[in-house]
């Protein structure tokens, strides 16, 4: 059974204080690892897909990286508008189903 | 832009009522999904559909059924609502099993 564990559960940063969120996973034949952002009371919004170890993707202040066991979402010089819950998900081989982690709630303080 | 809409943002129902949640996507996606999201449990898959009239059970299908008569529309049905079905329900769609899913705004259902 595919499993996704995200840490920390919550993170509080000062504006400009860079940090990383962790997503550890176990999956049979990784087909894709996804990062989403979710604002309170809204549906998740897609950020990145990573397919293989060593792959990296960037978008504004966010950078996602992937190894064979975990993924990191690096946040460089965050701003208050980056405050949200960040979700990680994996899709295993031979199946349409995606397994989500419980998320990291990020708060960036001005 | 892909748009996924859900019929209600907030819904309050009584125990035992039959509840219909509707989801519509406008991008001709083959795959559609229903999740529920609860604090500490994350998103859990209830059902998904990869084609019209096709459906597959997810992790927690008990107490739910689905219907997909048209490609753009996927309905979630609670045959007899119970208090433990109080949750945020999220619909999503995607082109293929390997692509990102696009989510609707969610329906917060309260069963009294």
C-alpha cells in the first residue's frame, strides 16, 4: 500500500526566512509525485509533478526536489501570501489512484 | 483554464436523507474523482471514474455511490446520510492517470 508522510505538520516562518517541507513516501513503482497548495476553505491547487529521482522544478519562491524516498519543497524568502497548507501526493505503478499526505500548514509572519 | 465546479459550497442535511453532490468539469477530462477531507486524515479517495458509466471504488466507498452519465459530470450520492459523513467533499478531474488533478472548490457537508 502506498504511503505518504509529511513533516512538519505546521511551520511558522518570519517573512524572508527560508525553509523546507518534507514528504517521505513508499510506493510500488513511482509514476509521479505531486505538490499542491491549499488555501483555507478551497480546493487544492496544483504546483508541481516530479517523475524521477534527481528531478527539480521551480516556480517563483518554490522549488521541489525528488529522491527515491522523499521529496522536499524548498521555500526561499517566503512572503505572507505563501501561507497555506502544502500537500504532497504519489501515484504508484499500474493504477490511477493518488495517495495524499496530510499536509504541512505553513504560516509566514510579516 | 480548467474549471471544476461543485453544486454547493455548503450543505446541511438530516440523518437518513439522500444527498446528491454534483461536479462538472469543462476540459473534456477522462478521469474524475471524489475525495473527502477531514482534519488529520488528509484527502481520502471515495470513488473515481475513468470513462462514462465506468467507476472504481477508492479507499472508503462504504455509504456512497456515484454516477457518471456524461463525460463532464460526476455525481456523488449518499444514500442515507449519517453524522460520520460530515466532511469537506472535493471533486477533481484529470486527463490521464499520470497527470495532475484539478480540484473544485469543495462542498462542506454537515449531517445533523
